């Protein structure tokens, strides 16, 4: 059985501000922005090319019975991957995102990163994985599981 990671709830203090940031600065697509049941608004956004989204919501944490609501800005280490970090940085800077310069830890593929924070302080990294230019992740996974082309 496949288990796919598709949605990560993200703690933010202002849903509209966060939605606008991820849409306008980071370039995520707004999939849902509605009250999904009385008193529960959900905003779901997906990075271009990703199969996983983030979810922002007024009452989203109430669905996880017994769990403590995380503080806005408490998530660190969320990660995006790109095939060309310089092109990604240029696009993000043009959108007005305050993103760090790329840092290359080694010359190996997958060892170059840049960083940004959302308005609440949730921390993101962007990893350059050049292999993705010729082998998208969905293709790599399909080949690994014997799914063929």
C-alpha cells in the first residue's frame, strides 16, 4: 500500500497574510480557500510541481484530538527542492521574497541550499537537486517501484 505525504498543516497567526505571502512571494498555487464546515476555514496551497501542499486554518488543529496547538512560527526545516537554485532565487527575489544567497556545502548534487522565513518565522530551505531537471521525482519513484515509463 502506498502512503503519500500530501498535506502539512502550518501554524500561522494570520491566515490571509500567510496565504498572500505563500501565493505572491513564494509562488504557491491556492487550491482551496473556503469554509469547509461551519466555523472551519481552510486555505490549502501547493508549490508548483509538488504533490504535497500546506494547509492554513482557523480550527485545523482542533481535528487532531489531544494534540497541543503548535505556535505560529514554530516549524523549522520545511524543505522545497529545485533543479536550478540560481534561477529559483532570481524568480523569488523578483517576487519580493527575502531569501538568502545559495550556500554550497559540497559540490555534490543536493548539497546547495538557500533559506527563507514566512511572516510568522516558520523556516524553509530550498535545496538544489540538479537531477530533477532530467528526472522528475515522480519518474524516479515510478522507476524504483517497477512502474516503468
